[in-house]
C-alpha cells in the first residue's frame, strides 16, 4: 500500500484524484458504489508485480475528487469523458479497462464512444448491453434498493438518518448477503440492517474507517445521482 502513489489531474473544470502503481501496459480500474479507488488496492499491487501500470481514479463526486457544481445534472457520459481526459492527462494512448458495478457502464460506453483508447474491457457484476437495451427496473421487486434510490430524494433521506460510518457499515453488511436487500412496504433499505451481523471477513474495521473518512468528504449527493437518479433520465 505504501508504494501506491496519489496524484491529482485537472480534467475539464475538476481536479480528479488518481492512485497508481507500477509501470508497463496501463490498466484503468473503475469503481462502483459505495466504493472508491481503495476498492482496487489489492489488485493494483498484484498488477504492478505482474508488470502493469495500475491506475485507480475516484470518479467525480467520489472520494478525493472534486464535486461538480451541479450534481443534479449528472450523467454517465460525464464520467466517460472524465476517464478519457484522465488518459490524456496521464499521456496514455490506450488502456485495458477493468470495472465493477456501475463502473462497468462507463467501461462499455468508453469502448463505444472512444474505441481507439481501449485495448480490452473486463467487467464484474454487470453484463454488456447496448445503450437502450437495458431491461426496465420496474420489473424488479418494489422494495429493491435500486428502485428505492431511483426515487428523487428517497435515497438521501434514507442514508441521511445515520452518520457516514454507520451507512457504510450497513451497506457492506447488507450487500454481502447471499440475497439482495428488499425492503417491506413502509420500510427503507437501511431499516433492513441487523446490528448483530458482523462485517464480512474481507472488510476490516480499518477498511471501514478508510471508506467512511472519504465518504465524509464527498457525501452522498453525487453518488445518489450516479448511478441511481441519472439512470432514470
């Protein structure tokens, strides 16, 4: 971890934080929610040891990157162009892109919009679909977290009842279950948290502190916009 370097790059009107390590072919690692660059720390070290240049940015509005001035206007394409801009700032012509969760959408869109910048794409958790082909989430259970948080204001109100550290603990506990959290009628997603259930074994108290400190900086306004609210527009 000590060998991972941290830098900031001006991309458009924002300064974006990047963690990087190693040299060789570039591998760009894109996070999801509720994540940050730190989610890729183990993979970054492994990639560097294997002869790659591992690069993990914080998306705009996340972690140590700047907040956009009008988060309510956020769109996935902003992150696509930010990522292209980071490649420019780093002097990288082409990169392998590895992404998880909603970061996979960004990876796919980069491949569609800027194929000349991509050597290959690897994603976790989200299969490829062309824009416009995504199935309606209205077919999902009404209490599924995605549907709750796509309602304007509902996600922020749900998370805002707790301090940041409790929110992160709740989400990582709930989302590490074998089943996705579905709230009953009249309940919110955070109401499903059971304090008797410990953190998953791969997520330590130190990890919790790191995530919490960075989400205390960024807040949840932009993370509720991307990926949840902007996917409704």
